C-alpha cells in the first residue's frame, strides 16, 4: 500500500489519537499529587478546583480513547480487506486453487489460512501496533522525567529490569511459536474433515463410513489436544516470567524512590507526599510501559504463527503468479482429442467417496450433457450423458472416456472403484 492508501491514512489518524491518549494519561497521573497537596493544606477552594480539573481530564481521555478505538476498528477493516483481497486474487488466478487443493498441495488448508488465520493476524496486529507505535516516545519522555527526579539510578534500574525480562521471554516464547503453528495446521485439518463429511454425507452413508469417519475425527482431535497440551505446558514458564515481571515492576518504582528519600535529598522539602506521588507515577509509568511490551509476548507468539501461515500461502501465490500457461483449462479440443486413459497420479484421494462432482461436469461442452427443460422431458430422465470424455484440467489426462449415462428421477447411483481411479471427478 502506498502513502495515499486508506490503510496508511487511517494509521496516520490513529497515531495522533494514541499520542493524545498518552498526554491525557500523564495529566491524569498527576491528579493524585494535587489532591495530596490540597488535603495536606486543608485548602477547600483548591480541592474543588482540583476536582474540576480531574473531571475535565477524565472527559478528555474518554473522548480520545473512543476516537482511537473507532480509528483502530476502521484500520482493522481496511487491513483485512487488503490482505484477503490479495489472497483471493492470487488464489483464483490460473486455477491455483485447484493446483493447491487437488494436486501438489503445497500448503495445508488454504481456506483456513484465508479466513481464520487472516482474521486472527489482523486482529492481533492492530491491537499490538497501537501499543508499539507510541512506545518509543513514551519511553523517551518518561526516561527524561525519571532522570531529572531520581537521577541516573532510576532509568538504569528500570532498563536493566526490562532487558532481563526481554531475554527471558524471548527464550521462553520461541518454542511456543512453533507449537502454535502446528496447532493451527491441525485445527485446519480437523475443520476440513468435518466439512468434507458434510459435503459428501450421502456418499458416506452409502459406503457405511461411520466407523471410518469416527476414527478420523478421534485421531484428529487427539492431535489437536496433544499440541494444545504442549502449548499449555510451555506457557507455564512464560506466564510465570510475565507475571513475575509485572509484580516486581509494581514495587520497583518505590524501591528506586526510597534511595533519594533515605539519602536525605528531600529532608527540607514540604509536601513530601505530593512529591512522592508525582515521582512514583513517573517511575511506575516507565515500568508499566516496559511491562506492557513484555505482556505482549503471548500475542507476539500467536502473531508470528499466523504470519508464517499466511506468508506461506502468499509465497505460493507469488511463485505461481506469472505462469499463465501452467494450468490448462478444459476445452472442446481437450475432450475430443485425447486417447490417454491413465488417471492423474496426483488425484486427491480425500474426495474418493462415492459421488459425481458437479464442478467437473460443468466443464464439459453443453452439447454432451442433456438436462431436463420445459421443452424436453428426456423421457422422464433427470440427466443424460452421451459419449462424454472428461480430462483433468491441469494434466490433460483422461478421467472418463466415452461415458454414456442416464439417470432417472428419484434414483440413487453408487460409483465404485479403487482409490485414485477418478470416482470423485
């Protein structure tokens, strides 16, 4: 997307809202120190003024957060439209969907990648980026404030705490990324076998496939739960590290603030409670900024897995984008001019249940297929095929040759044959 794209413009609109939100947070954080001062002085007029200021900032922050949420929602919509449209265009170009699903199957479950994985990727990304976009500015400002109020000790301690947290989370997060990727792939297969049974329910009923399908469901579910259990086991250590960082960060600001207080820096200062409130807020907000990034470890692990899955599909689409002649469409000459009776060796046996797939029948020239109409009843027949030959749209190999078939109304047909013989086609 260029700089004039809607997504980029929405991002530019969201950034000022995030900055204004941080400004509101800063002044909201200083409100308690104002209350401490007026209460210590028993200044009733000053107290009422402080209440008015607090209400004004609360209203401002609420409006800013509302605008930011709206802009973030619009950004999510635009990002999902851009990414999904790009995947759709490439997926449907040159019959790549057939190549992926029925022949080479370079990637598993492309339908899940385009729908569920894209949705999760965009949702996770748009929530993370709103925190990261203002992170450098927030850290720079509060580092300066912390330096001026606490000296070098404050920033040094907080930065050391953050670096240790990042190293620990990086080591603990890497295995989880791999497991999340494996789990999403298995979830996609679990979904696929249910959709496949729904599509071929009649064929499965003819074949008495209940026991086989039950076994497939059970095995696939066990694989999912196995992956989920591994993630849960590995997240124990990650959650321990994240929660430890959170709670240590909550007391770190007071530990830092205690050094100048016990060192006598504020011995001659009036309204010490107000000063402690201000300084502790600055230190706590800097710690919280780092803690919020550490807390994103789980979301970043999920984002990496979703990005990898969607990226794999994009790579396949881009690598196949220029091969317009790679997939050969079925034409009248293809059907009439081939004597090859070999089946496609790459035929997808996932659809080897009983049934005739309408998408292949639709590729046969109209004159070879007779269907009921108001002008012709076909002698009571529902469907009549006369000397029909069907070829694989990619390899041009014969799937059916010289087939003549008539189907009566309210009649069921069972087609039998070994796996890979072309029953589905």
